[in-house]
C-alpha cells in the first residue's frame, strides 16, 4: 500500500511537468501598402442662388464653395477639378448656356484656391458641351490632412438680358475631380 501511495504522489508531482513546454515561439509578418493617387470633392453649398445687385439689368452673381482632397503621383502625376453644365437652365425662355437668347449672353465664372492647385485663369465660360477647368494639379500634389481639406470657390456671373421672361430658372452644374 505504501508503494502505491508513493507511486501516486510521484505521478501527481510530475503530471504538471508533462504538459509544460519549454522555450518560446514567434512569427513575423511584413505589412505593405501601395499608396496611389486619389481625389475627393465636396460641394459646400448644394444650391447657388444668383442675384442681381439691384441696379437695372446688372449681372446676376453668386458663388459655389468646394472642399477637396488630392494626392497625385510623384513621377508623372496630374489632376484637375472641372465643371460642366449637365442640365441647361429651365424652363424655356430664360437664360441658356447652350443656346442663349442673345449672342454674348453667358454663364461665366472665376476661380480662387486656398491650398494646393492652380486656379483657372481669368473669366471662364461655362459650357454644356465640354468640361472646363476650375483647378489643376501637378506632379506630387498633396492637399492638407483630413478632416480639413483644401478649398476653392467658383464665383459665377450670368448676363441679365432683358429678353429673359420673368420666372425662376435653374441649371445643374456637375463638378468632377481627378488625380493620376
């Protein structure tokens, strides 16, 4: 009996050692990321009312604010913010970008930029047939860090032609940002 008790005691003392592992183990990984050219755009006012200064037939004016983020390639990068009138003024008999009632009537804009990029130069005429530049970006362009972003403003002017019928008119302008 004494022999069994000694054997049981020895087994109880050595059992925990049988499951213990000596030494250590480790592994590693390499984390990689490919950072590419990217761009994002936010229009700060979804509606841009154009108003006249109050004098007879003075130009209608207003402005659209933009916030953007951009990163272009280090070697051959470029990018831009463009706009296009994707839906001309309606209803009929008012202002028109595509077919103005009087030669010389136009929806024009100027641009300002606070941050990376080059603003359009001088007055630009908006178009229904092609996109026109607002901001251009060169090689290795980087806007400021999130969440702020860089800003731009498109300041509009619309001819106030006496031929326009009275009423409310609206057009849709689509802004597009790109980066490569």
